[in-house]
């Protein structure tokens, strides 16, 4: 995928504070990892061998399960689960993101 991040942390299922991320299926976790690695839809689809419509369905279900509104929220939840940060400590980060954070899109379909 786009960036190769180290996988030396515990797996998501082993994290004590993974919370809602643990409820995701293995395929949904793979998609979260692609979103977290800032891969565009084409890269995620080709890497997993799925159609774009299937990817969109998975993303919609992930948004619902994690109770977030955007892919940035998915990446944030996934990052917290990987680092073992409690799910309820996100309120300060949300304020900082709204003030000055910008999301970049590398490629579009």
C-alpha cells in the first residue's frame, strides 16, 4: 500500500483498549489498515482483489461500526487501537483537527 508502517505493535485483537475495532471482521481490518496507510481506493482494491463497490460497502459498514463520520475517523480509531490508547481520549484531538488539520487525497477514482 502507500506507506509501509511498522507492524511491531501487538495485533489489534490483542490490544486491551482496541474497543470497537475488535468488532470488525478481518477483511474490514485490512481495509482500515489501507485507509490508515493513506492508500487511495484503487490501491486498496487492487491490493485486496476486490471491486470498488465492494470497498465502498465495507467502508460504509466500518463507519457505522466505529461510530465515525469519515475515513479520517477510521484512521484515527485504527491508530488508537494499534497504540493501545483508550477510545474515550479522543475529544481533545477532534478539536485540534477541526482547527487546523487538513486531509490530503493522493488519488481519486
